[in-house]
């Protein structure tokens, strides 16, 4: 049941991302005509390519920042299991198990692993939140020169920001 629910959720999210791309890629492609940055304005559909490159770059950096998390999660399962096992055995055999020294040693290992796990999750969360905030600014940075030269209006920048965000989110999920 759990596997089916996870698989269903992933399938729905992939379909949602694909449908979002189908809906917003043509819009973002057309809005790319308002880009007034050198080199970028010469590329057809430049905003689409920027969204793709930024998503791939964010994926690579996220992989690099979070590379230790799976190993730490695995270690967490091991130290928690060892601690629980010792406590369960101590329930039945208080003479051979549940000695204070072994409980303190297992708990210290558990505490140490949790500290490392939380520290790495903290780094990862700082990166993810910073990246999300940066993605809000990127379309404004790209389209800003076009606004100041009179090529586009503020409404077009808002359309680009909305479409860029949707396309970037879909690319990031896929």
C-alpha cells in the first residue's frame, strides 16, 4: 500500500510537471523576445534555455551539498537499531544487557550521529532556500534591461516571472 501511494504520488507529480511544461514553455518562448541582454537576446527562446540551465545547475549543486545525507541517514538507522535492540534485550535479561556503560555509549553514538545529520540538513536547507530565493530574482535580472529601454512593460515582466517560475519548478522536479 505504501509503495503504491508513493508511486502514485510520484506519477502524479511527474504528470503535473509535464503538463506545466506543455502549458508554459510556449508562453516563455514567446516572452523571450523581450530579453535585451547581449548574447542572450540572440538565442531563440532564451528564457526557456536559462530556466533549463539554472535547474540543471541547481540540481548539480544540490547533489554536491547533500551528498553525505543518504549515508548519514543509513548510519542513523544503524545506531537507532542498536540502541533499541539493547533496550529490548535489557527488558528480558537485566543481568547481561542494559548496563549503564553500554546504554551511555550507544546513546552518545546516537546523539553524535543526530548532530552530524542535523548539521548537514542545515547546510542543505540553507542552499535550497537560497536557491529558491535566487530563482525569484533571476527573471527580473534578465528582463530588467528591456524594461529600462522601453522594449517591454512591467506587466510583461510579471508574466515572465510567473511563467519562468512555473517552468523552472517543473524542470527542477523532472
